[in-house]
């Protein structure tokens, strides 16, 4: 599994996941929307932590700068 996410991409995903968490904890989102966004937030956190996004593979995308 070759890393394909750059720093900015990872930071944006973490920020979006935190926004979803805050919206959920403040009661701004509920029900099915909260579940869907919660799952998406968890996926964002996991992919940010490992630096790999499987959805980038079919499109041969990479936001990572190669050394």
C-alpha cells in the first residue's frame, strides 16, 4: 500500500471530520444524516492516519509530493 495522500489533503480530511463531530455533538445533525456523515468522518480519519485513499487508485491520483 503506497501512500497517495499529501499533507494538505490529510489536514483537510481531519478538519472536515472534526466539523462533523462538532455538528453532531451540538445537535445540529441528527438521524440518518448524522450516521452517514459520521461514517464518512471515520473514513476520513482512518485514511488520513494511514496516508492512503483507496478511491484514488482507479483514477491513479496522488496528492503526495514524491521526494
